[in-house]
């Protein structure tokens, strides 16, 4: 069983994922980093060279591989939930947690994170905040459909977010160092 973190860029998937892996004693892996490593190109370069459809196909292959792991916390790319095959694989392989943040919080975090700004292409031709709002509007139903539960990451520390996730996992019967017992509920924070 694995733990998949979904959500928009800069909602905390990688930082919280590392924290959770440490607490649970599981491995951690970032799907975007794996894709970049496998193709020896940034996401921006992959999209520029082959386009979004090709990028999504490459992402699907990575997610499929990661779903075969056991006891890993996986930070997914923001658009991984747009592919039904990805969602189906993640649901079969573990628990899916949606890390949510407001567009303003996301914008502030992106501006502080040079890796995100330099390594990822724009998703629309809109202004920065408008792009975030528009993309969230189109993706929120996908995140909601895929998740087992969500955690709001606005104005919260990594530790606080991670502890909230652990509390919810414990409520589902997934505890540190124990064999997981899991029942899918689709709950919220």
C-alpha cells in the first residue's frame, strides 16, 4: 500500500511527502522528479519538445510504475489526476490525499520556489493568478473524485499538515509501523 499526494503545484506535496515518509517509515518518491530524471529534461523542456499530450503519456508510464511500489509516499504532478488510468492505479495501490490551497497561497509559494518557476511551463496564456484560478477551477472536480480525503495547507506548517494527514490515516486504520487496514471513505478535513 502507498500514500499518494495530489494537488496543484506548491500545495506542499513534496515537502509534506518527505515528512510523512519519515513519520511512517516508508520511502518517498516524487513523480515529476522521476519523470525528469528518466528523460534527462525539465518538464518545461519535455512539453516544449513533445507537447502536453506526450508529457501526459510519459507521466502515465511513471505513475503506473510507482503504483507497483509498496509503502511509499508519492508526490504526484499537479495534473496526474486528469488521467483516469492514473487515478484508477493510485486507488488500487493506496490512499489518495488532496493537499489544497487557495490561488493566492499557491501564487505566493510559486514565486518563492525557483524550481517551480524555472522548470515548469505555463498552463495557459492568462496572467499568473488568473491561470492558477482557471486551472484549479478545471481540476478541482478531478481532485475531488480521486481523493480519499483532503487537507487544507493554507497558512499551515509542514509539520501541522503532516500531523493532520497522519491523524486521518490513523482513523482509516493506517498507523506507523503497522500493517495497514484501509476502508475508502472519501471524507474531507
